[in-house]
C-alpha cells in the first residue's frame, strides 16, 4: 500500500504589533488652552477702580496740565497774535455789544441769588450777561488752547477779568447750583491764574472791589 503523504503546515509566525506613537496635540490647540487659562487667572477690576482711573485720566476741567496755552505763555508774542487781538477788539465795538458791556460795567452782584436770577433767560440783564461773558470766555479760551498768546489776551482783555473778579465770590457755588452752569467762567479763571498779567489785574480788581472798611 502506498504510504499517505503527510503534509505539515508551516507554523505561522506570531504577528508583531507595532506600538502606536502618541499623537501630539496641535500647537494651535495648546496655545488656545494657554490663552483660556490666562483669562481665567486674570481678575476683573471692580467698577469703582475703573471709575477712579477714568477720573484721574480726565482730570479737572479747570486745571489741566496739558493746556497748550501754558507752553505759549513762555514763548514770544508773534505778529499773528497781535492781528488776532486787534480783530477781537474790533468785535467789542459792535453797537449791541457796547450796550451790554456798559450795563455789566455798572453791575456788581451782591449775592449768589442775584447771580442765579440774572442767569434766568427771563431776566432783563440776562442777554447782556450771556453776550459779554461768552465773548470773553471765547477770547480766554483761545489763549488757553494756544491759539493766541495768553499774556497778550490778559493784557488787552482786562474788562473780562473785571467781570470774573465781580462774580468770583460766588462762582464756585454758582457752578454747583442746579440753576447754574458747571463750566461758568472757567477760561477766565485759567487766564487769571496762569498769566502774569492775569494775576496782576486780579489783585488790582479785588482790591478795588473790596468793601470799604473790610478785611
């Protein structure tokens, strides 16, 4: 009998498993996580701190160190300054303006209440007060912002400083009053305090306006 051939199957080699390499997270995702972590750590400033910083950055309206007029006051007077002052002087000669100026030259407030009454639009002197006060505030504002030399304005606009000297005893209360104006006479105040001519004129006017026999 023929012998049966026995076929041996070749032994299979065990499959070798390749270790999977760890997948690295993209740099974008890691950067986003870091940014979000920083946001969580950052503490929000309280509302009170924001308000106080805003007040510090704004400063007071009346006394700002950044006023360009401070730098102009240290420099020389130019022909352009002289031309502008002459134009301002010419505007004062207008007929209605002359009448308003004359009325206020004769006027002197004795109390805050009187100043409040005059600021009412129905008062007979209201138009004159608004016209003259706004005119000189405009002129002093040009000096404060450096458009014209402050010393030249203070020298030739003494009438505006006289008006400011008259209301000076009541001006702070007038600014705080509900019927007053918070920005009243602020440019006149700036010229009076920041120019040599302004300080000299204010000293003279305050002496003249001081009640006889008063301290």
